[in-house]
C-alpha cells in the first residue's frame, strides 16, 4: 500500500496505529512514554516459523539458542 501511495519509509523509524492514535518509534531512541512496558512485552515474545516454536522470557529463548 505504501508503494502505490508513493509513501517512503525512513530508515530506523516505524509507526504503529493503536486505537485512534499513531505511535512513532525510532531506532536507538527510548523516550516513548511507555518504553519500559514495551520492552517488558518484547522480552516475553513468542516466535513461530514453519518448523519451530520459540518463546522468549527474560531475554532467553526456550530452545536455549540451539537453533
């Protein structure tokens, strides 16, 4: 959709639309009002591909970095 609309993404930036607001994130920029909460969730993220299932808790993968 961005290509057809002629919109270009800046490097190191991303946007998330949540509810009626848009939140901007910059790489290596940690001054978002809820940054601590965001990083807490990221430390407990679940990753799944066609073959494996990985769960990260406290920054450690369930496979103990086997793959």
